[in-house]
């Protein structure tokens, strides 16, 4: 396995000392080491992968040195535009070293949202003309140096080069410098409290990661149907727009979006767009723990922001904030009488219980149940 400290040292030897991207569980050990050892202005956790490529391009323009851009392979889609229209040798020829976690690698069991992405990860790099090497737990120190030398040759020629990282490639490293919790309230307890305060006829679109898993578990514990919930197991940052699409198409249906702070920030342009639609039946709830909780706990900038102020400026009719159980219950009581669009930020602590399960329904099964609910519901 690859030692994070040694890997970082090899990168610095090749004048790569600026890092940016969106954390991934397969890269969490290296990302955690960066977080603990590299100054914050040299390791920027971006809102999305395309933004990270642009940050790296800016660093190159200012210094002449390429950057390392880290991402999950699901983030390739966000990065395609700048990689082809900014970095590509046919345009500016701005070099960058991509580090891509290979989720859904063929033959390796993974979550359903990674199945297609895993199959086409290499093909996407091929069609973009990006050369790459694969890192695994079997990559020796000598092989790693050879791979990085090859990468450096491509970077010197003004090209992008990618490191495709398999599961278990890096030695274990635990993040030491963690931000303080924003609240003592657990996210799962907050979700359960919201469910208690909701109309049973309302539907929910939940974001990818822990929130959808905890929503599913809460329904199981309460003995309730999952048919009112659409669990967005992929497409990070897009759940609010899915929910808005339902709300605008079914004005007689109350629609809730259960979002996370990382997802909220990733495609925040959807916030004012949704507000501009004046959807009286729409409620956007962000469970904010200031971290990318599902992929290692690296921080977001959401703990430095007032998400309610952003929503208010964007045009939401009512905004609320909760820090604990009493304030959450009070907000939910008032929200029941409020006309949308409504926005609620709930501060929660990081982490989830170790025995948290995963949805037992396939994506297609839960979609069919959800659509049947909307089709058959009497409003």
C-alpha cells in the first residue's frame, strides 16, 4: 500500500504542492493527511470538481506549476467542461494531475450509483485524450516513482495526466484536525424529528450519502412505507432540483428536499432558481454538519456561512434555523403554517452510528414505488 506522507513527498519533488478537489472515500487517507499537514491555502476543498480544475488552472497561471486535483470518478462529469475547454492542449494546454477514486470498479462490490460510472471511468479518460496510470495496494515504491515520472513528462508537455486509484491503495490514516461539532444533535435524530412534524401526505427527495441511508432507517424503525421518499443515491448536489421539478409539476403535492451542506454548496445556483419559481408547496431542509461526512469527514465551508441568509437573499419566502431539538421542534411547528418556498437549516453533529444500514430496495424499485405514490395519491 502507498504511504500518504511518502506520496506527498514525491509530488513535492516534482513541483506539485497545490491541492484542490472534492473528497472521496477511496482517497480519504491521503486527503486526511493533506488536511493535517498542508496549509489551508494550499489544499482547497472545492464546491465541485469543475471548480477544482479551475482553481488548479489559476494556480498554474500564477506560478507555472501544475496542481493535483482529487475527486471521485462520479466527479468526472463536473470536470469534463473545464478539462476540455480550458486545460486541453487544443485550447490553453494547462497541465494538471488528476487523482480519481475508482468507485464501481468492475468486479468490486459497490453502491448502485457507482455501477455505470465504474464501467466507463477509463473510457471517459480515453475519449478526452487523458493518459492515466492505475494505483493499487500492490503498487510498489519504485513503480509509484516511475508512474509519477511519466506523469511529470506529460505535465511538462502541457497535458493533463490522471492517477486512477483503486480501493485500498493507501495506508490507513485518520484525520486529526477535525472541526468542532456544530451541534450535539445527531442527524438521524433530526431526520426523525422532521418526520414526526411532517404531514404524512408529503413526499421527500433526499440527497446521496448518509442522509438517504438514515431516512430509510428511520422509516424502517417507524414501520412506515418508503413510497413517499425518493432516495437520490447519486447525483450529488442535484436533489433540490429534482424536488423542485416535482413541486412545479405537482402544485397540489407538498415536497420536501432533505439536503446536506456539501451537496447544497456543490450546485448552489439552484437555490435562487428554485426560489424564483415561488413554489408554495416546496420546503428545502439542509442538515449542516460542516463536513463531507460520507467520504471521510473533511470540512466544508458551510460552518462559516449562514445558509438561511443565503436562502433569504435568494428569495425564499420563509427561512428558519435550528441548533438543537427544542429549536427544531419550534421551527417545524411554525413551518406547518408557512407558505413556501420555505428553507430550514438544521445544525447537526458529524458522524453516524456504526451499524447504520443501507436501503434494501434497488433504485428502480424505490423509484417505481415513489411514482406510484404520486400517481395514485388523492389530493
